[in-house]
C-alpha cells in the first residue's frame, strides 16, 4: 500500500493522463465520432467490430464507438455543471456561516448536517421524484444533493483561518470584510474544496450513470454510459461487448478521478528528504558547523 501511495505521489501524471484523455474526448467528441450516435441502421444490427464500426453496433444498428464517445461528452458536461454549481452554493453558504458565526452559523450548520445525514444519491432520487425525470432535473437534483460536503469543509477552513494572527492584523490595519475574505480566506477555501472535488468527480460520474441506468436521468436516444448498460443487459449473453465496453469506460473514468484526487491530496504531505538533496543539506550543515567552530576559536584566541 505504501509503495502504491508513493507511486501516486511521485508520478501524478500517470493518473492525470486518463482524466485528460476523458476531458479531451468529451470536448472534441463531435470530431471524434464516426457516426451520429443516435442514428439507427436496421441493416447493420449487432455487427461485430470492423473498419466501419470499430466497436461494432448495437441492436438498433447504432455505432457503439460513437455512442461511447458521445456518452463521455454527456457525462463531462453534466459533471462540470453539477460540480461548479455545487461548489458555488457550498462555498458561499459554508464561508458565510464560518465568517459570520453566532446564531446564523448555528442555523446554517444545522441545515448542512441535515443535508449530510442522508447519502447524496438518496437525496437525488427523492428530488427527482419531486422534480420529475429528465436531464435538467437530474442536474438540479445532484447539485442540491452535493453542495453540503463543500459547505461543511468551507466553514471549517474559514473558522480556522479567522484564528490566524494575520487576519487580526489585517483588521487592525483597516481592511474591509470583503477584502479579508477574498484576499486571505477564499484561496485557502478553494485550495481544499477543489482537491476534494477532483476526487468527488468520479463519484459524480457514477451517480449520473446510476440515475440514467434507473431511467431517471439522461433519456434515450441520447448516448450515456448508464443508458447503454441498460440497453445491453438484454443481450449480455450473446453480445457481452454491449455491456463490457461502456462499463469499462465508466470504470476507468471513476478510478482515474479517484486516483487523481488522492494524488492531489498526497502532494500536500511533506516528502522525506533523500538522495542527492539529503547529501547536499548534510554538507551545508557540516560547513555551517565548521564555520561556527572556527568563529568561536577565533573569538577565544582574541
């Protein structure tokens, strides 16, 4: 386990590469897709991989490769919208609660604790039951289910930073509350929640696929990995690739985001000094000690 963590910490680009590939595929999906992912061709149903269809076709003759690429775009856009909205809501509420304090903080932290009492996916399912199914209902439900974690962390960071001497010094010098928060506190808040969000992105992609798998998220014929799993379940014995391919794409993205968040977190852990750097520091300390002893001998002889 220690060796694995060391590799993640020393080589973050290894876990960053799959995430970058996923983001690039999502951005350039219209130029990567060979066919319209929703186009049906009943003369080419359930075909195997070929030069025309790299991953084959499904039961409606749709190109599987194009649908996986299109699903990456759908997942990326939905994930980005939910993360940005949840971060904005969570950081605003949590920072306000921690900065103001008093009864306002007590009320807001109680609301946050209530939101954290249930799993995010359960809250999303309940909200979708109220709002109805659909893409934007899913986005709204996931945003309202995800903001509480960021609010809790933001409040903790703001409370800790307000105890620092430099905040009191800024107040004595006449800095306004907005200046203190934006200049000194907000960077620390964002530094923590963005690291957490990088790992949380994988869970969010999985939640999007789960809701679509249950028929509560992205509706067909829009390509989405969870929806592709549902479509392929009826053919899993004869054509397992209909389930394996979108499942592998989903697994790779979720694991990559989790490892990326872990790598970012480990970058904040001090690294042990070893090798050439350690020898250099030892040599510098030895030279400093020799200079100090020489200075003491010179002073004693004088």
